[in-house]
C-alpha cells in the first residue's frame, strides 16, 4: 500500500463516498508531523452530516492525531504541525500562516476558501470529548455553562434552559437534576464522560469528535453513551475514535481503517466489516494483528 | 536455606537501621519542642501579647516583635505569592521546552537554596543604603525573596500535575489559554498552590539574618513600614545572647511562639490539601 492509494478520489474504488453536498467536515490530503517525525501520510476523511464516522486501527496508527487536527487542538503544541486541508461546510479551517507556508512548500497550488481567523469560533462549532473524562473543577451546572458563557451572552433563565437541555441530550439530566451545584468531580466516571458530552453540546456544535470516549467506562456506562450518540446524530455529525471494533460496528455508519499513518480503507461500516478490501483491514478485523 | 537466612538477616538489619534513623530524627524534633515548652511555656503570660519589649530588669512582653513579624510576613507573602504564582504559571504553561524557560527554572532552583544572609545583604545594598535607613519594607522584600522561589517551584510542580487533556478540553470549547489557566487550571491546582504559600510562609517566619540587615529591629511598636521594625527572630537573637535572665526567658517564649506558628501552619496546610483531594 503506497501513500497515493488513499486520496478522496481513490476512495471511490472501495465504495462511493458520501456526496460532496452532504459533507459536514472533510480532511483532504493531510500530512502531520511531530517535529521532524511524520505520523500521517496524505490522509483524507469525509464526514457526512448526521452520520457517525468511526476511526479504527491499531494503537499509534494516527487515529487520535487525525481527530486532533480536525479542531486544530494540535496547534497548542509548537512542535506539531499539519499540512493539508480541513473543510468545515466547504470552508477551510487550517488557515494559519504556518500551514499555508508548508502547503506551498509541498507544492499544493489550491486556493483556500478560509472560514475565518477566529479559532475560538471554529472550536465552538467542532466539539471534542476525550478518552478520560475531563470535568472542570467546578459545579455540574458551571461545567455545562462554561462554553456558553464564553461565546454567548445569555440571561440566567436562558442559561438554565440550555444547561437542562444539554444534560437531557447527554442522558444525564435525571441523575444530576437535584445536585447541579455539586462538583462535577463528584460524579462517577461514566457520568463525568456524559457531563463532558453535555458540556460540548451546550455550545451547539455541528460536529462532535470523540477520542475513545468509552475506554475508561464500564459496559453499562458504555451502552448509555452509545445510545446517547445514536440519539445525537439526528442533530450533528459525529467522529469517534475507538479500539472497540464491536462498538464501531454497532453505532457507526462509516468506518475508516488506519494503519501506520495511512488511511487504508474508508467505506460504509457494513461493507468494511462484511467484506474488507485490503488484507490489512481483514487481518485487523479478524484479530490476526493489532 | 542459608541464603534465605542471610536474606532475612539483611532485611532485619535494614529495618532496624531505618527505624533507628527515624527515631533519631523524630527524637531531635521532640527534644527541640520539649525544651521550647519547658523553657518557654512558663513565661507565656497575657503580658507577652499586650506589652512591648522591656529594658533589662523591667517587665514587658513581645507585642512589638509579634506585630512586626506578622506585618512583615504578610507583606512579604503578598509579594511572594503574587510573583511566585505568576512565575510558576509562566514556567509551567508558557515557556514549555524553551531554552529561556529552562534557564529561569534552573535559576529559580538556585535561588531556593541561596543563604538567607546573602539575600539580606542584597536587599541592604538596593533598599537600605540608597535610602539611608533601615525599613520594615526592606525586611519584607528580603523575606519575599526567600519565599518566592518556593512558591514558584510549588506552583510549577502543581500545574505540571494537571493533565493536558484538561487544558485541551478548555481550549477545545474555544477558551483562550489565559482563560483556561485562570478559570480551570488554577482552580484544579488550588490546594497545591495554597501549600506552596504555606511552605513559603513557614520558611520565612523564622528568618533572622536578612532582617538584621534590613528591618534592623525596633524595641517600640510601629506599623510604619518605612521605619525599622521589630520582629520575633531579631528579638530572640538580641535577647538570647544577653546577660539578663528576664530577656533570655522572653527569648524562649518568642522561640516557642514561632515554633507553634509554623507547626499550626503546616498542619493547616496538610488538612486543607487533603480536603481538596477528596
């Protein structure tokens, strides 16, 4: 498998990718570097609106890295940089000076269509939930309200409604409605993770990125989280990195299989699990390696 | 079998040595506290807190020294905590892997172990000589210089303990780095930051040398920070070396007060950090 085998066009050899007008988020020909070490090679990923897209592959294959490019969280670390395009509703979001220079160096001649410079707004539209729950050291209410207070000027009443609705959508309301003033840290692991989902939902993102959100959860909490995601995809697009193949099969519409920084296969989940095209994917799905 | 016996023997010896050294260390502490209580507790009257230090042969207390100590320590801690937390935050959050940051970090560690008399001399040169006079403020600055590296170091360590995902979660919601630090990271590290402050305070509350060069000492009560000011350590220093029994008794009382204050602060710090850990 060479790097050239996985551009967006080539994906058609596996299955027709989501139609362009249905794409909510799209990564095109991404390279990624930790310092001088390249960890992603020409990776593309279409994310269809109101679908769940799963990323699978052995540890270190670049799934999380890809996810971290999609909302530019990698940019917090000076040693890390991405080269390529990420489009949110057709508008470029990797438009910082560094990326542009490197795009030119790589020989890309495309003209970008920038969404805007405000990275804070971009991140508000693309929410992220991490592997370990990351409740802030404040009350449950303030956790959920954190992003809302940041971006919108809401009255107390409106804020109350948003908090309640977000907790409902994350399927946590019934468990916490009587203790909104208690610390977010007082919840169980599964509840904390759903609190983080609620916190992300409160700012009404279009896309929700989840980086192995269930790996620290017990089966019951995992099931609840999965139900929540299935429910949420009515309103937004979801990208989920997971080590749990059954989980990917259960909840996702599309699945990308990554290996050593390459997108080896991307197609509908049913198709990938039933008839993987490549030997690597087949071996991984049948547990022969990884 | 014989190797088994040998192993057990070595184990016994090792445990015995450990216990012995622990006993020695704790024993020393007990001896110090014991002699402080034996010699100091007897002189602990209300007058210690209500009267200023006496001339030889007169009755008196330590009010001016106690208040002076508190005043200078409070000012010093305000300076040290503000600067120390800022510096520690910069080192931990903003200067990651930069050469400049590493250099500052190293220098701060050097500052941690600078002899206090050097700090006293330094402040004497920059604050006492130019203004032709000893002042409580110069004393507070020299104490702040001693406490600040401790606060800086503790702040740095405590912020480093906060997981990166917490920062990413904050910034992932669109918050700026500064806001994430102020509204999330500091809060999460609050018990640790408090401990740093208390450690710094414990360090400076008994410092004598820097105060001799800066605040000098004052046998009268004053709250004017531009004048020389008395303090417990300098008064103990003066009284303990004197030939008068009543002065030496007061020195014991002063020493007991400092020891108790440090002990209380440390216990308070422990309790508060434990409360924060949940």
